C-alpha cells in the first residue's frame, strides 16, 4: 500500500490580528506604535481592555481623579518591586545600586496605602483596586456588588470616581 505524501494541515496558527468578534466588541483599536529597537512606526491593533484608560479617553474622569488614580498605581508599583535573585552579568540595572533607598520607598508606599485604605470603606476600595490595579472589566467588578451587567459598569465607574475624589481630597491632589 502506498503512503500519502501530503503534509498535515495545522489548525493552530499564531494570531496576528484579533478575531472578528473582538473587533466588533470594540476591545481593540488600530493605533500607530513605535518599535523600540528600530524606532520605526507601524499600524497595529492595541488592546483597550483597561477600563480606566477607556474612561480617560472618553473624558469621563476629571484631572484630579486621574492624578489620584496614577498616584495610587505608583504606590502599588512601589510595593510590588520584585528583586532578582540571580545575576545578569553585563546588564546595567537602573536604580539597583541603593537597596536601602528602595526599602525606604517600599515602606513609605505601604504606609501611604494603609492610610488611604483607612478612610475608604472596604467594599468601595476593593472595587477601585480590582478596576485600577488589576484591570478587571467594570461590569465584572460592579457585578460583585450585585448589579446587572449594564448598571454594573455604571456603578463601577461611579465607585472609581468616588474613591478617586476621596483620595484627591484627603491627599490634596
């Protein structure tokens, strides 16, 4: 019996573009991006799943709310610094020379976050953290409070605005 000499078709191809349903849903948009190494620009699909970025683009957040969200994101970033255990010889790491200063920054950031959490009710801060820190879709974050899908997005937006205004007022941003 003769063997076939045809190549099997592979069903798994790498995705270069989003699917039609993702494009129809509006979770991707076409933007110019700059390649880091060659400094050339190209058109690409950029994910717009971050609710805070969508609200900023739509003008649904005030300047003080944006500053408060960025300040809290900075504090979260300072508390999440992962220090490498292994060495990469020949690679210069910026800011790695002073471990004491990094420890002080991390301690101060944790104290600031603890103080901020103290004057905001826990359920509101949890929604704020899920949306602003973890990028949880607004409908899911608001749905945890027991609202329907459309009103859940509105409630999540309302809670994020309330918490950001409270932070801006107490921290004087």
